[in-house]
C-alpha cells in the first residue's frame, strides 16, 4: 500500500509540475494555437501593380471584382442561399447546393464577380454567405501589344509575357480577414473581424510607346489584309541602348478575354486541341519563332568581311546569274546576272554570287568566329519568356556549300529579334546591346524602387567598320534594292530580303526589310517580316514601303530632324 501511495503521489506531482510548466512557460504558445483553432481566414487579394508605357499611359491596371463563398455552419436558410446565389451568379442550382451542403471551412462559389452583383448579394444579408472584394486585371487597350504584355490567370498571377517576367515586382502581398468562431464554425457574437491589410504591388514602367505601337499595328494589319498574309511582325528599337519602342505580332488577341480564340472555328475541337490553338495564338513570333533571314543577314557578312579586311568597297566581282560551289549551282535572284560590279554595287544589288565570294574569302573558321563574336550563338537576353536560340550548323559540319548559303542568309535560322539586335550592334558603333522593355519600378507612393540595367558588350566591331557599313546600307536604300524605303529629307539605311520557306519550291515566302535612321547616327532601327504574302512577294516591293510609312510617321514624333547627310570615302 505504501509503495502504491508513493507511486501515485509521484505521478500527481509530475502532472502538477507539467501543468504548471504549460500554464506558466507555454501559455502564450498554446493561447495562439487556441486562437488559430477558432479563427477563419479569408484572403484579401493585393492590387497588382500598374504597367505604364514610356509616356505614362496605363497599359495594365485592375478592376474591383468580388469572390462569393459560403460557410456551411453559418448558413441558417440553405434554400434561400441556393436560390439567391444561383440567380445572381447565373450558376446551376445543383452546383450551388452541393457547395452549401458541404461540411468545410469555406467553399468558393464564384470568383471575378462584377462588383455590382457582389453588392446586390451583400445587400441580401444572407447568413453564411461571404462577399469579399478582389481584383481582376484590366487592359485598357484590349489587343495592343498582347503578346508582349501577356495576361494573368484566375489567381491574378502572370501567365505569359511581361506579366510573368515581372511577377515579383507586380504581385504585391495578400492580406487576410480573421473571424472568431466556436467549435462548430459559427461566428461568435460581439467579436469583431480582424484585418491584415494587403500590400499592393509596385508599378512597372516600360520603354514601349503606345503611340508608336498603335501606328505600327495599324500598318501591319493593313498590309496583312492587302497581301492576305499569314501574319506580320514588326520590331522597333533604339539601337543605342536596346530599348524596344514597339513589338507587333498581328493578328493580336484580346487581353481582357485571352481564352477566346481571335478567329472562329469551323469545326468542334477537343479541350486539348483548343489549348494547343490558344498556345499558338499567344506565341510571340518575334522571339519564340525562328526563320531563315535571307538577304537581311548579308549585313552580318558585310560587317565580318570589312572588319577582317578581306574586301573593300571597290573590289571587283562578276555575276553571271549563279555561282558554282563544289557540286552545287547557286543562283542569283537576277537570273541573267548583274555582270561586273564592285562590292558596294553588289550590296546595293543584293547579289548572292558576290556574297558567296566574300563568305568564301573569310572561310569557315573566321566566319564562324565572327558569328560568335557578334553574339549570334547566344540568346539576346530580352525580358520576355520563351526566347528561341539560333539554329546553326556545327562548325565541323560546315563545308563550302554551307558557308556559301549562310553568307546570304540561308540554311540556318534565327529569331527576328536576334537579327534586329545584331544589326543594331553593328551600326551603332560596335557595342552589343541587350533588347528590353523594362525601364524602372516605381512604388505606389511614387518613389523609385529600382532602375533596370542591362549588359552591353563593347567593340564587337570597330567604329570605322560600323561607319562604312552604315554608308553601304544607306546606298542600298537611296540607290539599290531598298529604294521603296527612301524618305525625302532623311538618310535611311537598310536591307531587303525575300526568304523562301521550307520546303523549297513550296511557293511560300517571308518578305522583310530591316532599316534604321538616321543612317549616320541611328536612333531607331526596325524590322518588318510579312509571312506568306500572296501575289508579289519581294521584300523590296512589299516590305520596304511599309517600313518607309512607319518611319515617315515616327521619326518626326521622335524629334529626328530631316536633312541629315552621310558621307564615306570609297
């Protein structure tokens, strides 16, 4: 009996000691746990940051919407809740009833509900029904730069484009509503709700200019309709610092309704097929897709040959209309040939045999070295998702035939943005720029939070070579194949291209023109690519005048004055 008493006494003392420890030293911890057990949490969505263009125009903002939910244990009249929510939200009664009857802390009936509807439901004072304000992304210009800006999903997170790249800057921090309940989940009378206020996201300022983007889109739509083209892409960029002023991919889609195709389907498709069509619609051809650049790539061959001193402007060539390389007969676009011409004239005439000869003078090793030196083997680093890389022969697999075709822009593929970026770096004096949209991040208080900096690579070619290249490309526009891009009073440099799509002899082409102005000190560089134009498809005839139209409108807007001059000794 004594031993039993002692054991019981020790047990009671141990329990008393443990109880004292929990009550004195652990009281705060278990108090928090008890409070959490009786708290119901509802998120308050943070307002996503606004996206502005270079002039302060709003490109993406928020609209107030509501999230309607139910809490089973707090509902006093289930039938009335089902009736009201079904009518107001246009949701099937069975779906609402299933949510109402489900034993859970909270069941969401519908998100992104119009605020007017949310206020009407709130006015019904239905026990157990919660109407919380939320935010939905809104794009004032609907389709403008849709494949650049991107959009957000139902959770207000970025899905594609700049919205996903700058997610951390834009998203903000959600708040919470905390409600005290009893063990059954019923709100306790007299207990006020606690609110943890959300912190809105920061605002993003872009280099994109709404006015330039709008005009470029209008011109692109017009030529797409006139030539019944598959699509048209336009890039306009400041070649001195890589700031992108406009990026067009028509047809665009409606950012406020991104899950609806921008054309009508002629037959029913499965959900998977529909998703594939949406993914295709969302693709940004300027960075996600590669193509054979054709004669616009001759700019790279010109720069490498001039830098390596394997050719001068007055070197003589002869074009009989073709050039035989090993066992291949490679023709010029002028079947009867250009005859005798110097290097400058060969560039002005966009003569394939001349560029084949120049490429062979460089040789595989040197040409491949410049290909890498100019940055063509790496991605541009643009602040958009899904950038494609260059598809190029392995050096060991390049023979004279491959070198010949690469020298005038065939048998390999790059993105349109890679071509523009490389050309910009060759005509701006020789510093490789990083193309970009993001300029700075600003807080809601107007304070600067961050200024973005981008990598540059100096001296990829000499200033002398860059000056000569600018002179040659100005001659291409003023006297050569790019005449239709000429503008009275301006010095425009550029290069035309007509690229035959694979498979060869399919009759499908990409007509393009790459131009910059003013030629002696480029402030804007642009590329237009017209995919599968019907009828006349030559770049000099179809694409060059479109870029001239764009330049005629944006150069005065950018305060680039007329009557610039350019001169280089031949």
